[in-house]
C-alpha cells in the first residue's frame, strides 16, 4: 500500500477545533471516551444472546425452531460485531487495552474470520485513506462491480445496479471461504496485497475449522436434521448477515454524493485528512437512538471516521458539537434519511455502470 500525503485546507482548522471541543466536553463532564455502563450492558446482552440462541438452536425439537434460532443466533452475532467488535478494534469498548483485544479477538474470530487481518487493515488502510483506490482496503477492484473511475467500464456494468443485490447476498460467504483463504496464497482481487504473520495464518485456519464445527458439524451430529437441512440454514444465515451488513455499510461510502480523490504522481492529495473523511462518508439518521443502539453507531460514519477514539455510546451527545463545528468552518456534513442514502447508493451504481467519468452530486442538507 502506497502511503499518501495530505494538504492543509479548511478541514485542518475544523479538525483541530473539533478535537478541542470534544476534549472540553469529556473533561467538563468528567467521563471517559471509552464505553460506559451502556457498553457493559451491551457486552452482557449481545454475548448472552449469542449463547442463548445457540443453546436453543442445539435443543430444537422442530424444523421451525431450528431455523428460527439459527437465524436469530446469526443476527445476534452480527449485532455483537457492530456494537462490540468494532469499538474494541479501536480500543474504546472499555478502558482496558488488554480486554479490548480479548473482546475483539473472541467476537471476531468466532465468526470464522481473522481479527488481526481485518483490524489492522481497517485501522491503517480504510480509516486513513477512505475511498482512495489502491489505498483503501474496502475499495474493491471487482470485475463485476465498477466503483471507481480507475476501473475500466465493461458492457455488463450497465446492469450492476440490478445484480448488486444478488452479489450482496454472497458477501459473508465470500469473506469466509474465499477472501481470507486466497490471502494465504498471496492472491487477492483487491488493490492491496496483505501480509499475514505465520501465527495469524495458523489462527485463521483454526478458527475457521472451529466455526464450521459449531455451525455445521455439531448440529448434524446432535440434532435429528439432515445434512441438507443444516447446510440450508448455514447458507440462509449468511444471506441474512450479508444483506444486513452491506445495507448498513455500503451506503456510507458508495454514494453519488461522495468523492473518490486521486493523489498526484508524488502521492499527495489536495485536501486534508479531515476533509477526506467528510467528503467520503455519508451518515443516515445519525440522531436515531434506535440505530445507535442496534448498529453501534455505524449510521454516524463521518463522526466515527473523524473520532475513532470515542465509543459509539457517546455519539448522540457529541453529535451537536460535531455538526456545529462543521457548520462554523463551512464543512459540509452529509446526514440524510436512510431511504435517501439507499437511493443515492443505487444511483451511484447506475452512474458508474453507464458513465466513464463520474461527478458527485452537491449535497444540500435535508436535516438539521
């Protein structure tokens, strides 16, 4: 991954004052930036639901019960990732660095994916170089979906807004079976090559085996259901997880409002890091208590990108400071209803599939 340089602009002063305002808020209220009692409740709740639904699934007496509890377990695990894994990745779920690592490792590895690979690249790639082709690990060089101008426009891309929902169903299955396994052989369809330490390779394989054991093998061994029944439940679970995951995160950076900045030959961008985050992130219903609780603050994505050292349990309190500071410095903050964010996502896919060059729309605030 090529390291890039940023420039100074209005976002520089905005970011400096924002941090000062945030520091003042936490000092005056004498609270820590990490998770509080709400996070402790979430940790007990979501891990408890994971265990509860798994136990209920493993004691199912009917096919309906089995599918119901299997899918509820999958949903609980996903919400655990949203609310606990993500904060723990940034070291802010709780105060202890050690227990943050434990929480992140357990909650992520038990999903069958490698915590080290995702955590390292999420923090050092996506958060640093958001939406920059060749530097952001989450910008795919996928031959079926054209997401940046640097990718060649193929004839089938004109239909990508139609087949994208179908591909989204396969997201987590691809992640589990293909994406990380291919990395072991230093092959990836992504724009960035990933180096995985030997110990993490061992852990990656071991946890995938463990995942398959408790998700497929144990139900087949101990429940009176056929192999086909269990496999269907496994696939349906991944379909559900995938569609929710992509629906929550896809609209945040894939939108006809956001930009995909291109550095010059020397690797320099003509904007500051803070401006990059504001130009490449879309929030939706950022003031929603329900979404903050269920999605772990993922709906306030611009806020998170600028302040990853703050737990999402504080977002609703600091959002007014964030918005006021952006307005003061003339920085556009994109926050819209989810329905508009979703429309923007599909307009983006349509435009990228029909136009060689893409110009983002000018955002006009629809919410206060």
